[in-house]
C-alpha cells in the first residue's frame, strides 16, 4: 500500500458500537480495517452502477423497467464474482 493518511470521524454511539462489535468478533483487525472495507465496498458498488448506466446508454431501447435492468446487471456481476 502507498502512504496512509489519518482521518478522524465522528460516529453516533450505536455506529461506534457496531464497529467495535465487528472488530471484537474477529472480522477485522481494527476499526480502520473495517472502515477501509466499507469504503472499498462503496467504491465497487458505485463502479457497478456507472458500468450499468454506461451499458444502458449504449444499448437500444428496452421494455424492461429501470429496476429490472439494474437488478439484472447486479445479478450478472455477482455471478462473475462467485
């Protein structure tokens, strides 16, 4: 990994407790690992949405609803990841 920067964030008590539970359960080494994992997940989700929108923009008109198209794209991407 390249350099790391420090960022202080404020969380409501219930969110702080949730982060601490994830670490205590052994899912993550520390709170920073958990937050980094959440950010990576968010980045992937946003990339998938951008890809789906681009694919839709480049395709012909469809009789499917937006929700159907989005779910179909997410299902295809999830299948590739498994």
